[in-house]
């Protein structure tokens, strides 16, 4: 069937405005125990713009689009034919995408604002060529475009081919739920003050943590649950319903392998990549060592694969900090982490005999939450330049160093039964202050704050 025929099935509201309620993504959303409405739903759609929304597969980008459409259809001033949806992965070529959008513009005459939602643009990295033609023909006036994709790198390169043609458009990223967002779902009654910057946490006094102490048991329990479900809505929903997540694991693994195949990468290498990543969580490893352990042969190949997985928000890696320049030491080893707890579970399906310690998983979660504060998050996770680890010539190490508006902020993770302020000596000596994240211990000291990891994650 030609794509031009498929668009009538993709846009059933043209026939019946209420059909959006029968959309499979809307029905799944309504049947879910978590009615998570991402903050991105507040993106303004009343301006001439081309917005790009990035994020990992299965995080809910298509559901987000369908919620946008449902909200628009609830507005009597918006005609159902003003809304156009196209899943780009159904197209064979970019020319076919251009053809079907031109058909829509030329066939449906309207003086109203048009809303075009183009889903999974990563499947055709050359999609900007078609959009450029449309915009140069004047089809950007009184029109809002929303484009989604799972590869930040593909979308970044694509958007760079549209200079001056995005109007008031912005880049956004839709990530798995953070622990704070997860907490708001399972304990909506808990209201804890957030922070905008990591440095704000060090400025807090003991009295500021009254509510955290009051909900200490709930916060600890929520963190244990989060380590099992991660932030992907489908896993959280399955957990709350008491359902098995086995099919979700296999589906997500197949999607990752499919994306690698689409990029002409050997999917069998995922099994080999998974092994050293799981073995070296929190430990620096260079590309050459990774290439040897995976049998890839070339460190360039290892770097390429990790970059692809990082820009798909599957993994992330941190570089060592050069404190003289506040820049990464490019020749030093990298710390590679799964971005979400569920990614660890998926990688373990390749090597089920392995075990990841809770302390390793916690460290990965802390780093993933710090990344959410990075100014580089929308460009993918392979080009982060404000979050590092630190290692001295004498062998001293700090797990994370974040560069925010007040300078370098050092964070050490000690997920163990007993932690004291003495564990912060390295941070104090080299960075003058620091956050010491513990399992349960809390203490305010000079230039250092020790607090439970669940409290920290609930703030950011």
C-alpha cells in the first residue's frame, strides 16, 4: 500500500474527531496505572516553529505526540484536518515523505494553524531535505512542526541542515522518569522542594531536611523500587500491576538490536559490548582495552559503538577531569554506565550469570540524574562536557564532578551501611567542598553535606 493511502489510517480523526480515544497509544496510556504527563506537553504549539524531541526508544515519544493531538482535538477552534501525523519509518524514502506532506498541504485548504507531527525521523536521517523544500515553498507560515527521533546525533546533524528555517523551534529531550518523577507517582502526597542547581544543595541547612527525615522510610522504599523498574513508563506500569516484564525485556532488546542493524552495525557485538560494560561499571576503561575485551579489533570501532548507544540514550560515559582547564582528559580511561536501571537488566540478558552490585547500580543512577542537569543533554550523551570523574596521580578519585554556574561541584557515592564525614577528605582537599551520598547517614559538616542518596535524587 502506498504511503499516501496509509496516512488516512494514521490520521483517523479526519473522519471521526473522537477516534483519537481509540488510538492504541492513548488506550495504553488510559489503561496504565501511571498517567504520566511529561512536562514537555507544555511546549507551545501556537508559533511558527520546528521543534525536535529526542529520547530513547520506548520512552513514550509517540504517546506524547498522541497526547498533543488529543489536547488539540479538545479545542473546538482546531479543525481535525489541521492536524497531520506521519510515522516516518513507514516511508521508503525521503522523497516519499515529501510527496505525502505536499499532498496534504495542497489538498487540505485552511486558514487555520496547521500542526504536523513527524514521528521517528531517525529512520531517515535525510528528512531535513524534504522539510527544507517545504519551508522554502512557504509551508512554514502558520505551521508548527514537531519531529521526534531516538538518535540525538542523527537529529543534531539533521537540524544543522536547516539553518534559519526552524522559526522559534527548540530541541527537547524526553528521558525515562527521574527518581523524583517516579516518587510523585507512587507517593503523590510527598512534596519535597526541588533544586535547580547542584550547588544549591550544599547551601542547605539541617532544618531544610525536616520533610526528608519525615518521609525517610518511604524514600528508601521508593529507591529500591526504582532500581527494579527504572524510569520507563511500561516497566513502572508492569511493576505496579504485578505483571511480568519478561516480554518488555525481549522487546526492548530487539529494538536496540534493530536500531544497530539499521545503522549497519553488527548486532552480535552487543553481547560482547555488554560484558565489559557490566564488569567495569564505575571503573575507567580505555577504548583499546574495550576493543580487546570485546574482540572488536579496533579501538575506533569500540568508540563508534559506544557513541551510538550513548547518543540513543542507552549508555553514557564520563571522561576524567583536567582541573587546570575544566575540560576532559581525552587520553584517560572512560567510565561507562547504563543510563537507566532497566538498561542494566537488558544487558544482563546477554550474560545472566553476571551480577551487578546495588552500589554499582546506584552509582550509575546518580550519574544519570546528574546528566539531567547537563546543558549538553539535548545533544546526546557522547558529548557531555560538564560532568566528569576525577582521578589524581596519587590514585585518589572522586566519582563525579559537575560544572555548574558556581563552579566545580564534587560528589562521592558511598552506598554502604556506615559512612562518616572522613570519607569526604579527598573532596575537601582537592575541591574545597563536596556532597557525600550515603545509604542512610545524614550529617552537615563544614563545606560538606552527607545525605542519603534517596534524598539527593528526590531533589534533582
